[in-house]
């Protein structure tokens, strides 16, 4: 049999405490107090729930709620008061209360409804505590991995770089170059995997500011133009000016833009074309902007489309010039888009090339000449 939950009943009115004891005594392990000082002493025991009045002869229940929640954030506090004003409700929830029962409700509700209300709030806090603890451990694990896994590869790369700068026999030089490429690839994989784990776990906090999507797009185009030129690929931009601003983390959005353009370059053969577009687009009547990368590359095989946004869901191991990848780029891009309240989708299958579209909600209304997503 499950152990009864503990409930602290804090009220200076004897009749209220007696009524609560009659209604809830069979379900909870009750402890009763009548003063603010007694509440402070009793709350040290960390009850599952506290039914807390607002007015005490020696204190205020709102202040007590705030103190309890600061010390024990997962303790369920339900304010029970004869004050029926909206201000009283607002003050209670601002202080961290999990629920508010007016005393006329408390006296009039069936005991089963009160039990269910308190039990559900206790369970919600239990799950929140469990989730927070899991996230804390995950954060600690990621911190350890970030240092203990990356550090050896960074040290290895530093040593190999020194070797490459020294005069060594040609056969040894070739082996050192192979080591360098392998270490570089592995470090890139580790960095990408850690980034994806941070995004998925919610450890990464976005630094959101009103911004124009064209800013990170232009920055990435300048840096990636060299890669496109090296493969004799035409990299063209069609960026709509005066776009509505979005609430974005410029660093993360630049990462998304860079990943999508880099993928297009990787899987487009020499002489191919890549077009990067931005525009104002309403999605399901919601104002927004989109960022599109369209290429004339090898395309996505039908059997790969369902898994392309999954971890390691790449369809091809290498690009058209043998470029390698981690298989995590699209997963990272999708996580970034979703964290911004947006979407990342792939266009319909074509004989040649691919189209990836990232959409983000706008902070301001679209211009008069808007178009609807999916329209020609």
C-alpha cells in the first residue's frame, strides 16, 4: 500500500483546521499549525503539500509561501484564503503558489475533489523535480564530455600540427597528413554531437534579439563563397530587403544557415548552381520569414527522405568531391529551427537537386505584398 502524503494545514482559525481534518484526515498525514512562526518551523520537515492561509496574527501567508518556495521549490503550496480578489490570486502565484482555493470553495467542495487537486499538484512538482534533476545530471555529463573527450583530440591536433611544420621524410609526412585529417574529422564529429545533445536537452540557452535574417545569411555567404568557387559552383543570393524582424539568436541561426549552404556545396558537382533566398511568408496565416537553399546537386534518394533529419541519418557518406561529414548537420538545423518556434522542411523529391526551407515567425506584420507559403 502506498504511504500517505504529508499535508501541513496552516490556518489560525480552529474551525477551518477541524473541517480540513474531517475532510482530508483519512487521505493525508496531517499536521496542523496556527501561526506564521509555527509554519516556518514546521516547513523544515518538507511536507508533500502545505495548505496555507494568508492572514496570520504574526505574519503573512504570501511572504511565507515565498520563503518556503525559495528553500524547497518542489514543495506544493496551495493558498487557502477568504480573500477572493484577483490581486490576492496574483500575489499568491507571484510568490510561487501552486494553487489557490478560496475558503468558501474549500468548505463547499467534495473532499475527493480537494484530494485530487492537491495530489495532482504534488505529482506535477514531483515530475518537475525529476526533470530538473535529469537535466542537471545531463548538463554535468555534457560538461565532462566537452572537456574530457575534446581535450585529448585538441592536444593531438596540436602535436600533429607541430609535426607538419617540421622537416620530416616524405613517407612520414604523408602519414602525418592522414593522422591530421582523421583527428580533424573526429573532433568535428565530437563537437557536432555535443552541440546536438545540448540542443536536444535544453541545456543551450538562446540569446534572443530582434534581428533581420539577412544578417547571418550575408555573413555566411561571404565566408562560404570560397568553397563554392573552388568547386566552380555558382552561388547566387536573392535576399528580400526590409524583411520583418524575428526573435533570433544570431549565432545559432548563422550555424543553421552555414550548415545548409555547406551541405548544398558538398552535394553539388562542379558547374552546379546554388540559390539562397529569403522572403516574407505567412505560414497558416501566421506572419513569418523563410530562408531557402536550392541546389542542382545529387538530390535525396527516396529511401533517405524519412531519416534525413534523424541523428546520423545522412544518405550519402561523402560529397561529390569526397567531402566528409558527421551526419548530424540536419538534425542540428532542425533543433535550432524548432527552438526559434520555426520549422525546417525539405522540398518535394526532384530528379536533380534539393530545396531546404527554414521558416521563422515574425515579430511584426508582413508587408502588404506578402505571399503564402507553398504558393507559386
